[in-house]
C-alpha cells in the first residue's frame, strides 16, 4: 500500500475515465 492511497485512487479513476472516453469514441 502506498503512502497516499488517495492519489492512487484518483489515478485509477482518471485512467478509467480516459479508457471510457477512448472506448466510447471507437
């Protein structure tokens, strides 16, 4: 577990949103 789990969660959310946008665009 990292020292800042909040940052990790935010990163995962951002990646998910980016992937969702790419999938929707396709």
